[in-house]
C-alpha cells in the first residue's frame, strides 16, 4: 500500500472545500504518497495511512504532544518541523482541517520555489 486512498480523498475534499481560496496549492506525489505543494514547497500529504504536515519547528512540538500525533520519521531520521497524524486523530473533519490549517499557515510564509 503506497497510501490510503480514502484518506487522500478526504484530504482532497477538505482542500477543495475549505482552502480553495489559497492560491498556489498544487497536488503532487511525494514520499510514496499523495499531497500538496504550496508555492512549490512541500506542505501536506498522505503517507500510508497517516497525514503528514509541515508546520515548522515552533508548532511541531505542540502538535506532537497531542494524542495520535508523532514526529515525522519516514527514513529513520526525524524531519524537524513536520508531524505525522495517525488515523485516530483524524476522525473528525474539524481536526483534519485544523492540521491542514497549521501546515498551510506555516508554508505560506516560506519563499516560493
């Protein structure tokens, strides 16, 4: 399984419904999964059955302290400023949107690539 297509569909639905006003969001394949770039920067995606979010080194520790959220580690090395959100923390659309919002807010402040 490269990525959970149901979770990817939920991400796509939330992005197109709640973040349509954000210009520069583009779909991509990354980390063997599905996700979005914002102005050319990696932002948010699905890896296997988890949501991965780029939120920066200031917000990541706060999110990682929540149940169902852990540091992002796809290769044996933690990626600073990223978090991995387990399915149990994504059951409610409001929570899913909140994680997306954190990622979009952070990445929108980065220089475009």
